[in-house]
């Protein structure tokens, strides 16, 4: 295992993908320097140099070497630094965690973004249905994977907890925008309790964005995107 030295994170407070990286480092009790990329001011030279392919956050820089893409970063942190394991030890359980994490990124989070980005009532309705359907699937996965314990990863926060939980700030904003409660004790009883446990964990509690602050940020981002599209 490598020693914790010269660790930097390039990112934004609002990004669930960046939050994943920071939670993983916190779980391993790793000190790091957080370098904020500010929306609308252009991408920093360090970001463009560190991630020349995608030019996106997050980027983890460890001993001068960049690692990109949030789920890859979480796996890297788990492999390189000592501390509690993030990925399951069993190969099949690891495969399941990676499958559901990929589902979150490929399908579910896109639906949440669609609630804010939808231009018509039908587009927003379709996005809301996608969020609800995804939560039903994740509720079922949670009940099967947790083995009677408090997290997807069992007794402690694991890989899939990080993948899903990093999106909870955006889910709260989606609830505000749609006037719908997506996680509740009736429809998703497992996730309802899990969300509280996850957000109150020491490695997480200071990273999930305040709903009103994130809502204003998201409105500003989509307003700028719409204005750019009209030019």
C-alpha cells in the first residue's frame, strides 16, 4: 500500500462525481488538497493537463500522477490506501456493486438531470418516471445486497453506497423541482433509512450540498446553458 502523500482533488462542491472521490478519501482517512474548479470561468490549466481526454472533473492527483473518472478513482483509492475496504471482497459481490454503480451513472442520474433540464411537461414527466423506476430497482438491490445490515456494503459504507449516496443532494433538488417525494417510508423503506445513515456518517456529512444552495446553482447552470444554445 502507498503512503498518503501529495494527494490533490480537482473538482466542484456541487458535483456528485467529485463527492464520490472525497468520500472515498475520507473513509481511508487521507488528507488531501481540494482544488475548486469554478463553473463559467473556464477550465484550469491543471485540469486540462491532468485530464486531456475528457477534460472533466473529478481528477485525483496522487504523487503527481492523475487518475480520472469517479468510479475508477474510488477503486484506485481502495487499492492504494490502507483503511476499511470499499469494494466487496467476494468477486461476485464486486461485480454486482459495479453493475449497479454503472446503472446509476448510465440511467438513473440522467433522469434526475432531466427533471431540471426538461423543456416540456412530458419531458419532465418522463424524467420523474425514470427516477422513480430507478429507485424501485435500487430498493430491491439494497434489500438483497445489504444482508440485513445498514448499507449496500453491509455494516459499513461501500462502493455502491458511494455511487448512489453521492447523488442524494441532486435527488433532494429533484424533489423540490418536481414537488414529489421520491424516497419515503412506504415506497422505499430500505433506502429511506439508508439515506439518513449515509448522510450522517462522518465521512459524508460535510460533503452533501445544502439543498437550497445546490438548487440555485443548478438553475444558474441550466440558464447559462439555455442562453448559450440560443446564440
